[in-house]
C-alpha cells in the first residue's frame, strides 16, 4: 500500500458493518462527520496539511495528496478501491468535483458524468452549450491579448467583464467600464500569475493564460440552491446577494428567503431548471448564480456542489434543510428525496467580517456574538499576529457571521449588528 494511504484503524471495515462506503474528496471536517452520522463508512482524500486527529473517529482510510494531480490520484484510488471498495466518490469542494467524476468514470461507479462536470467548470463550454440550446443568451468569447479585448469591446460596447475560464470565488474578475482600461486589463489579468497561490487556491496552474470576455449584465444577483434526484430538480432556496466589496464582486452580504417578487422568482427558478437539464445534471446539489437583468434573468455560472461561504448554514437556518446530508445520503437511500421546495421557517443572513488590512493586534467581541439570541454560526479564526489581506477575492474574507430573524430583513439587520460587534484592531505592516 502506498505511503499516501493512511489506515486510521478507528472503525470496523464496511465488510463487517454492512454500511455503504463513500470516497469523500476534500471538504471540511464536518462533512466526514456527517457522513459517519448518517450511516456511511468513509474513505477520505485530502491535502496532507488539511487532515489531522479530528478526522480519525469518522474516517476508515485516508488518501493524503494533492488531489488535483489526477495522474497520481487515479491509480491510487483504483488500488484503494480494490482493497477497500467504495460505492461512489463525491465532493462538495470545487477542486474535488472533477477528480470525483474521473474516479467514478474509471471505476464504473455512480455519479455525475465527466462531461457535465466539465461543462460547469469550464465557463466557455457552458456558454456555448447554452447558446446551442437557446437558453440565457450572453455575448462571450475567449481572449489572450489586449487586441482580443479591444475587438470584443468594439463588437459589444462597454462595460464588459473579463474573468478566468475556470476558477471560482470571484478570483480574477475585472469589469472594464472606461476606454482607458481596455488596453491594460490583459496585463492586469496576467499579473495574477505572480500571486502566492497554494494547493487548493486554483483549479490549474495555467488559469491566467487566457480569459473569458462577457457582456456586462446589469441588475442585482441571486443564487439558486438546488438538489436533484434522478433528473428531477428541486429548488431549495434562492439567496439574495445584499452587498459586494473589494473588487466589486466579493460577496459580503447574503440573505434568505429571497425578497424578489413572486413572478420574478418563478422566472428565475424555471431558467435554472432548464439550465440544469441542458448541462445534463441528474443528481446532487447545484449552486447557480443568476443576474436579474433588464432583459430578464441570465445565468452567470453554476457548480454541481453546494454554495460555499456559509450558504449551507443559511439554508439550514431559513429552511431546515441540510444540503450536505442530502448530498451524502441520497445516493445511498439514507435520506428521503425532497418532493417539493421547502417553505421558509424564517429569515437568515450572512455578513462578512472585513477588518482593515494589516497585522492583527487585538480581537474582541467574539464571545458576546456567540451568546446573542440571533446568532446561528460564526466562522472566524483571526488571532493576534495574523495578517489581514486586502479584499480581492472571497478567500481574503476574514470570517463571517450568520444570524436568524423572523424575516430576511430582520436577519440582515442582526447579521450586520453581530459582524460589527467583532472588533479586529490591525496595524500597518512595516
């Protein structure tokens, strides 16, 4: 057995327990804990520095490596499957989606097709598929140079969006509003290659060699959270995006249920159902971003995973649905499929904690926030000595708080109040 495979020896094997076994790629500790709780045995693929003793009670076998290296991962997964067979591979983390699909395809296991996953990861392929289907028309093209940008602007006018063909988390998204920016954006985009990226940040090393150009879509943005069961798509929630910061695309405020008019919500959800059919999604979660333009709703992008950044906590607080449990349990019949969209039980809202960039000197207010009656969840790990980076993409966010309320408006007010109660004092870095 390879040195990458770590036997935990914490639980009996699936052969003796009779429980189904799943290969979970990436994700937070809580995911494998939930898998154990609903009756699954777990083989976990994880980055070595993201795996520790906390995983041991919930994981039967661990495969520790950079799972973006498919040439290395696939042979190891095949060898592990021969000794500790699993029924499916899955992931709720962006960089784990394609590895899971590749493993399922190679081993003849259940799961979404590689083609569907690739369509959702590759925004240019997705645009071409939608154009062929006559769904959500958006002018777009792939470019590599300033000349490409100028030609696109000449054809479609300003403003335009320049962003990676792959990647997520609002990384590398530029909006060109002025003629003066047309000749500089390609150079700005390529400069992202100089960033200090680590394993787990980017989908691939050459992400910034080419870019996708799209017409600018006006209007507010929402995301549609869905679960699919054998091709039947259930809208679980629509998330309003209340605030953006940093470059203008970093999400710092989210809320549920959506406050959009009923007719508009019906149009949005029908568009998303048509979109999921068009890309061939059959089972599991999806997180689809939609812009509510003056010409009607338009798809921005989608992912066959749960929305990151606290979206699952919002859905659970507002609707009582834990999408992670459905993702893990539905393929094995361990949870009952949803038959219809749930009714909201109240409001839930997320607010980012965005201190001034610099070195952290002091953090106060965390205990008071946790004790507040409106508190739902707090994701915050800053300590004195840590460095707060300028806000350029979602991973720069220092933390967030989720709050509840009788309505979305009330929850938003509580989330802003609680986020402001976490005081982070920073000092400039010399």
